[in-house]
């Protein structure tokens, strides 16, 4: 993997110390626009990958490039993608015989079987549905959080608790990129990373997500996620799936915050999450013993281009 570092950095135009925009490369200056998928021939009939929101396109890409094959008698194909980071499988289900419609894209079902303990080995790395932590960045301040590791370890904190620590009024239009907010969120992330047994200097994990009750009837919960130390423009897909799992866990902050789940009812199926750029629907299925069977969402994909990149 160390041999890939200079290649990927060169392709993306990193580091861009001068302005952080990755002008001399393919990157977009933010984590969600600086992703590379390395897809190779499968062993044990799997595709190998380490990615996030791009999982949904890999199966279709592998089929297009002849890396894997399909049964021509079927109109729908399932590919099993192996995530080399978490050593886990992701299933993508997509149509392979569909008429093209202008402005639309193929529907893809993205499923993470047995997503528990992606990096920590535990669904609840803190040991509880809600952990009360002492915020080191604000001595004497305690805050409840839900620490959940399903597809990606995530720190879940409610908006009222965040604004309480910041000593500002609770309101839906909090200035999340504001320096005072970032100076609190990142220390919480590094503090929880140690608690989870993760490397606090690796900015990618754990993710931090601020959740709040819905402000309208078109969603069940609102989220502002942080990725690589800055507010995410939408929501990392693995964080959305983690919310879908947590919504089914009675007593978690997500279950207490989401519409219709406050009274202790189990999830009604798809959980509609609103984020700063729109909506995403997620779902989770549990075994009879309470373990997580899978986490799912629906995505789309379409081809944009193919070519050669130089680094």
C-alpha cells in the first residue's frame, strides 16, 4: 500500500499547501471529491476495494471492464465487493438490462452484510448505547454521545448538546464551519478515537455526526457530518448507514431523536435522513438475537467519462 501513496497523491494534486484546492490534479479540494477506487481481479469471486461513497459504482465498473462476469439470463446482477480496509463484504445489486432514460440513472441497492465492528470489532465501542464523556477541550463539561461502529465508527452527538457546550441558542442553522465549532468537534473526535482504540492522528475515523429532530414532514432526522476535520457537504454513506443501524437500537441518541422512534418503537423501515445537500434513505435488518444482519441504501450511477490520467 505504501507504493500507492505517491501515485494517488500525484493524481489528486496533493499536497496543495498554497491553497488546498488540488489545482494541479484531479482532486476537488475536499475529501468527498478526492476519492480513488483501485479495482482488481477478484479472488474468492470478490472485488477488492477500499472506499466510501463510491462502493455503489464498483460492481458496474468491474462488469463493464470484464473483471467479473454475469449470467446473461438475469436482468439483475449482484456483485460482492471486498473492502480491504474493514475486511468486510459489500453487495451491490443493479439492473443489467434497462432502457436509458434522459436525466435518470440506474438504481443500485447497496448492502453491507454484517456491518458490526468495521474497525473496532464492536457495535458499541464505548460499551453503552449512550456514553457520558468528559470533554477534555472544555474542562468540567460532560456530554452524552452514542458511539456506534456499523460500516464506519461514528460519534453521534445531538445538536442541543453541541449548542449547550458552545453556549449558543439551539437553532437549526448553526454555523457548522465556524472556527469555534471546529475547535470543539475535532478534539472530541480525537478523544473518542483513543477511547475506541483507533489512531487519533488518522483524521478519517471516527466520523463525527451532529443529529437533530426533523424540522419538516419530509424527513425523520437531520444530520451534519464532519469528514477530515470539516463539515461534509452531504453525508458520508457509511455514516448514513450507521444512523440506519442506530435508529433500530432502543435507547440510542438516534432512536431518541428520529421522528416516530422517540417512544421506543422500532424503525418503520427506511429512515429518511436530511443533510445539507438533500436526502438519503437507509435501512437496517437485524437477526433474531439482536445482531445486525445488514445495512442498506439505494444509490444511482451513470458513466461520465473514461480516459488516462498522468501523475
